[in-house]
């Protein structure tokens, strides 16, 4: 058999050959919606590769992006990695010091910056002596005044380059993309994806039993940021399959999302639950905006609330697909889709199955172990620490000598969960979030999921608070939906028939809003800090 390397450049060249006219639609940062195609993206990606060579970028050099989801950022996905350089997608929502830290840690040489993120770049530029070029992702007419040294205009830069480029035949294990974790428990850590791992992950993302199930018949709205673990693999899977892509830039408000879903005939999308909660709130006020072609929505980043899934099922006829992974896993590990044996299950049982994190996709293995590292039974009841391994799972963090896995490549995820006999993973907590009350474990995730099923609760978080008798007891912190008035008694009454009695929170606090990390997750570290001296009424 022929031995050909699995390279990211091969993905966009295939898309250009087989699906060259398929649309790529972008809401640009300049304002108008722009329509391009896979053929044009491929040509411009080659221009990007030529431009990088002209700027002195060599194989292995890191090229950073501070950018939203647009066609230009998509061109960089292929032009940078395909040339042999490493694409470093930086989360602009991180705190300034974290942005400076990871860009210095990565030793970025060139930074591509979106028009509305120039101020972020300017705030860190003086602390980045290794950066030799700043490129603004716009055209000459919209080029801003900036203090960035020697700032270049993207469109002018690539226009000077030919559209022909011979992609190098790299080692498929060479570095392709660098993503950093969100750094909620310290400095962010770098995960360096290879060409091989990225292509394999993209291929499995096209399968019917995966999240995206990309095909040439689909129109995919890419709401997951391109700086979040490669937008969960969508950019590569879509190009492999020839799916029409729709990019929202930085406009993620419900009205803008509705405009793209309905105007472009979107059939598939994905994102964290919060995006879809606000989307439903918009539809409550504007029922005429209900989607007509949307079929599937994949959800990850945090647990999928039952109430959210039920509303999408019942009111929109849209299937929500729960998946799980992390930056260290590229990210797809498990997907909550039913097996043939589950045909005929009643609606409630089927939803319970779909609310698990799911079963492993091909290429990944998942197990749970006890505190001594010994595997525990997959009986759906016995909890353990979750470990994973596979060809797109991290082995070690960028710039660190020590490995992140054991001698058999098992990576500890920091999650606690159970696995049933069919392989379905159900996460019960993060290791650091488990509440240990009187020697027993209480799942904060399950309490949170039941809390947000209350019609007046928008978001919920459970943290452990010290207790003189039980060591820790759960404190539930909630935010109300618009116009709702929540009381402690209402929330506890809602929970009473839904969770074990000894799991019941000892108190409920209602806040206007909860703190969130740069990746949109509820920031429990901040909550623990804010409530570290909180005295429970039962203490």
C-alpha cells in the first residue's frame, strides 16, 4: 500500500478539488456578509504560506492568531499549518497577563489580529519581544491607526503573493496546531497537535456516530470559537466532507445567530449550553424566528441540562447531541448517541441515555480507576477517576519535559464518573469539585442539572462549604431567568423529589450573575473564594 503522510494541507486541497464551489459564508468584522468558497480558501491559504515564507517564517515557528470565526482565520488554519509552521490560536477572552504568558511561552513570531481585537494586541505587544510581525486581518480601506510596531494589512500582504504553492511533504507527526488550556487552576498549559492527530480526529468527526457527522449535504454554523480546541474539529471535518460553512465573527448574540441559522439554511451547529439557553430565550420572545432546517445541535464544554434538551426535542424538533472531551483530547472522546439495542426505549429512558457524556468514538479508550490507580467495574454505579488514551490524546504538555501520561499512555482527565456495561460515561464531577459529605460523594453536576430544570433558573453552580459535622455540605448558587423571582424555598422544593435527600443543598443563594472563565464555563474557583467564609444555616 502507498505510504502517504496525513497532512492538513491535504484536507484543503481535497476540498478545493471535490467541493471547490461550496460556499463559505462569513459575517465580517467590517460589517457585511461575505461569500467565498473552498476553492478560494485554498488559493488564499497558498498565498498565506507564500507570505509567511516572505516574512522569514520557517518550519516549526509558531504563528499566533487573535481572531474570531471568519474566512480569514479559516485561511490561516490551512496556510500556516500546511506550510510547516505551527498555528497558535490564542483565546482573546483570557486576561491580559494570561495572553502575554502564553504568547511568550509559545515564542510566537508572527501574530494575526482581528480588527476588533487590535486593542488586546496593543495591550500585550510591549511584553512580546519575540514577535517580529503584526498583521491586521482586514483590507486597506479598514486598516486602523495602531501602536503595533510595523503593523501589516492582511489583504495587502497576501495579494502580493502567488496562489501557487507546493505544500511541503512534512512528517505527519510534525507539530501543526498549538492550543492552551483555559488556566483556571494556574498558568495555561500548551497542547501541541500533530498533523496526524488532527487528520485522524477530523476523519472520525465525519462519522455518523460522532458529533458533527459532516457531509456535503449539511450547512454548519461554527459557533464554537476557532481558538477553542480547533472549534471541536469542525473546520477540518467540514472541509473533508464538503459541508457549507457559516462563520459568525464576533456577533454571538441570539438575534445574529437566528439571522444566520434561518438566512443560510443551517442544518447543524454546536456550542456550550449557555449559547442555546439564550437562543431559546430569544425564540420565546420571537416565535416567528423558529428554525426550519436545523436538525442537530452538538453540545459540550459543560453538562447538557435536561430541560434544555427537552425543549429542543419538544418545541423545535431538533436533536441535541451531548459530547465530551477537552483541549488535551482534540477534543472528541465520547458522544451520547444510542445503540441499536436502545430502539424502543421510552422517551424518558432515552433522554437519560442522551444526557450521559456518551460512549467512546473509535480511536479512543476510556476507563475509570480508584485512588490507587486500579481499574474499577464498568457497572454504571461505581465511581472512579476518568482516564483516556488514543492517537489524538495529549502525551505531554508543550515546553515541559515530564509526560502527562503513565507508562501505558493513560491520561488522567481530572474528572470523576461511572461507566456502564455498554461503555457510556457519566461524569459526576471534576476531581476538585467533588463534595465529600460524611465520607460519601455528592455530585455537584447532578444537582446543578436538576436545578436548571426549574423554569426560573438560568444557571446553577454547586460548591462544597465546610461543615463542622459532615466535613462539607453543598451550597447551591443560582441566577434567575429574565423576569423571574427566585427564592431559596422555591428551589429547594423543586429539588426535593428529584435528588437524594442527603444530597439536598444546605442553602441556596440567588445572584444576578455567576462568574465565568474565558471559555464560558462557570468559574467555581471564584465562587469558592467568594464563599470561603460562608456559614451554612445547618452548621
